[in-house]
């Protein structure tokens, strides 16, 4: 199945955030701006590999980055002159929960601490609901990024993501005594639901709000007939705490081939790679 990142709905959302989007042989390509008026072309979760050199030259892009869904496609990219990149944009690994399992089977597959933390949140009377209060999510995200030291999207990105009439997105908020303590943004596509973005208030971490939040989300998507819940990205080195949280649900780990870059302007590509290395 084609990834939601290759749908027209996602292309339209990217345009709404101000990015240029192209389509070549049915594949969507997103232009990402760089300093000094430069840019690169990006193909998320591609299932085909069109030749993008002409488009890259037209747009004066310094390189093309493709993240293929399949190993065969990755090998094809290498034959086209692409080289494996250390920098990925979409998750290189993820955790996939089988929602066709019964509640007992899901609980049995979890780490015992995950089951325990769900019960803690239930005893604390955490309430989970769908919401349109995007500002609450953004406030929680600011707290999360300050704590965990990673970059989030600007606020307008989340507003437009949740306001899209084409993308099936939802905002979920966990409350404790009228105080928001955790939130998640999900998206459904085909038979799968995706956990795209999450945030929480560290001050209330003992309440275990994120655990009950996702347990309620899982129940909701089960009731709606989704077959899978994709927890969307793990990396034990970059995000050890987030990775432990996601692995604790007992899902299946799925690994993608990674990212592959095709240099169009070698001097600028060298400079870009040097900057990325210094950031790591």
C-alpha cells in the first residue's frame, strides 16, 4: 500500500505549509529550503524511483533525498548513483501494533511496566478525549522540546495538519483534574492508524498519562476497524526514553532501508554534509 506521505492529500498539506511540491511519474517530491537560497528535493517513503535529475537542475537543488519503502527500490537508487545517507527524515524503524488482537492478547504482549502504568493512570482518573484545542498541544509540545532538546515544527504546522479537510487527523488530550497532561496527533490511512506527534507535561509524569492516552487511542481505532497502529519511529540512540515507551507496547519492529542522496552540486552537498556532521 502507498504510504500516506505519497498521497495527494499529504502533497496538498505540504503546499499549505508553504513548500513547493512536484509530481513525477506518480511520485510526489517536496522541495525543502536551505540557507543561502539553496534547497534539496525530498521523496518520502517512495515506492517508485523516477529520474529526478532534470527537476533538480530546474530547481537548482543541491541534492535529491529519497527514502524508499523497499530494499529492491534502494538497490535501484544505488544503480542510479545515489549514496546511502546518515540523515533520515522519516522514521528508519517503527513499531507496529496488531489491532486484530483481543484486549487480553494486547495486554499479554506488553512489557509488565506498560500494563502497570496503564493501571496507575486509571486509578488517577485520567480522562482522554478528542479535542480541537490545538493550542493545548502546542503548549505541551513546547514543554516537551525544552525537556528533551529536540526540534519541533512551528505552531502553524500543527494547526494546518489538524485543520486539513483531506487528511484524517485527530487530536487526543489526556486530562487530570481539568489540566492537560499529555496529547497525541494521529492520522489514519487505509487500514492503519499512525501516531504522528506526541507531547506531555513532565511535571505530571507520575500520573502516567501517556500510557492511558494511547490505550484509549488503541481501543478507539480497534472499534473503527483499523488493523494496525503505527507508533511512528524509534531510535534507541537518539530517543532512548521514547523508544522504550513505544517498544513497551509489545508490537512488531519494522525497519525501512533508510535514506539515499543523489548529489547535484557536489561542493554544496559537501558543505551540507559537513554541517550535518557537526550537528550530530
